[in-house]
């Protein structure tokens, strides 16, 4: 993977992360089930950590 590809993937994940955070806030407000969104957010955080490590190695 090239540096630009990694940076693009990081940008996409950050955008998805922000969207999920907004959805999570809405669900908290209406007392919805937060567990699935929390799992997705945790997975994105893990993916970002891996990609940031790859970016440092490139």
C-alpha cells in the first residue's frame, strides 16, 4: 500500500467515525441500544491504529 492509499483510508475511517459518533449521540438521547455502534467505533479505532502504524513505517 502506498502512503497516499493509507492516508485516504485513514480519512475515510475518520469520516465514518464522526458519523457514528453523531449517531451514537442521537441514540443516547432517545435511550436506544448503543452496543452495536460502540462495537463499530471500537473496530474503527483499531483499524486507525493499524493504518497509522503502517503510515509511520512507509
